[in-house]
C-alpha cells in the first residue's frame, strides 16, 4: 500500500505484506538534498550533515509516505518501544531526548515505525491480518541481545497473534563477503542452533581466528527459531549487500562519514483489519 500521489524514487525498496492495511518502504540514497558524502537522502542528524538538509529530507520522506515517524536513539540493544506510548511532538525530539530503543511497534498509531541503518540489518514485521506492525534495527550486538525476538513478541502481543502469523521482511545490510568479525562475535553466538552457526564462514581472508559473518542468514535463523515461517527480502545474495553497492546504499564500512537509510512500516487506520485465519 503506497500513497497514490507520492513521487517515489524509483530505487526505493517496497516490501509487500499480506494485509491491505500495511504499508512499508525502505529508502536508499536517492531523493534528497544532502551534499557528499551524505548524498543525497540522509535521514539522520548527528552524522555531520547540514541540519537543514536533514530536515528537508525527512519532510520529503514523510510527504511520500503520508505520515510522520519518530527517530529512535538506537544503541544496539534489545529494547522495544510502542508508538502509542510516545508523547505528542516526539517527532521533533532532540537527540538527547529521544527514546533509547532498537525496535518499535504499533497497533493504532498514525505514525510509521522507523529504524535506520547503514550496514546493520533492518527487519520489518506485520501481522497477516494487519492488526500490528513493527521494525527492528539488528546489528550483531542487537541480534545477540535478542532484538528480533523482543520485537516479534511485542507485535504478537499487540495483534493477539502467534509467531507463525507474523510476516517479516529483511532489508539490505552488509553481506557475507564483506563483513569480517572477530572471535568475540562468534563467541556471542556459541551454543545457539546449527542454523546460526552456519552464518559464520571460517576462515576469513584476514585469518587470526576471524570469520566472515552472514548477518542476514543469522537474522533469518533467529526468526525461524522464534517461530516465524514467512520471511522475504534479503536472501544474502550480493545485490542485497550495502558495502557492495555504496552508490545506492549508505555503508558505514565503506566510509564512516556517511548518511543513514530508513526502513518504515505503518498501518492505515482507515482500513479495517482482515478477519479469518
């Protein structure tokens, strides 16, 4: 579901969920006014970009999706906030005042759930009947902390649904041919399922006990183990790798001074939830 009169940049990603109530999008670099190295649709302040450019970029985003969204203070943890609990004006909160969370959910808010990335894995959640949606920011620390499971649980609770009734879309992130991690990252996942262990590819070209991590595969394994059966989006192929295509995607590993993309999901309250199984 997309606003019919919106002028969407052609290469924005458009996740599709079963319910007509659910809308979703993930931005790319395209469509903004920021200058290099934040060119062009950087959606976050705090990264060195001109604040006026960021404000214009966010205004364009909100005009395109037909609603507002709230920036979170993402800290690579597992805390999840509910948009209905946020105060009026949260969209204008300054960085120090923002809610510290790496996931957000809603069942009734007119706001969109928004998380931001520049190599980490974005995951969008929606109940099949359109009763609740959520978004999660998942780097390896967030995955180890359980951010996907925490967001899934909150969406399930809001929707009154089981995990197998939730659909998840995984967006672009740094891919397995570019994400070298140290032994401490492998250790954070020791004792987990075989599907999660298979996300680590030994050895990396750098040697010294380092591994190449398939972040998207790790996310899929965590979601499968939590009971999700409907997964779409990032299949770990090269076309989904942010580091492999820095002209389309912001990539922190490519250049630390860079912008942020947004993955958003929302509910259209004017459409009734679907009924039935």
